[in-house]
C-alpha cells in the first residue's frame, strides 16, 4: 500500500485486494482536496499527489464533487 501511495508502484500492478484497499485512501485524498477553499489550493494539493495515483484521486474527486457541493434539502 505504501508503495502505491508514494508513487513507487502503479495501482494496476498491485494485487486486487490491495487495489480495493487503496480505494479508501484515494477517497480520503479526494475529500482532503475537495474541502480546500480555493481553486489554487485544490490545484496545488493535486499537484503534490504522486503522478501514479493522481488520476485515481482526480476521478474520485469528480465523482464526489457534485455530492459535496449540493445544498442539503430541508
């Protein structure tokens, strides 16, 4: 897991169980980016993520973004 999150191993090269487990950390990374206040802060946070894992975080961010930005209904 550490190799994937550090960018030393591609996600698709890992065993299926590790890929599944990594989804939690990818989701947590996307949430951490989503809660930042400005676009520049979000861009900088994404740029700091290793390139091997960044596309997965970006995809998760795109998936959760509408849910996080949707106003709650009373």
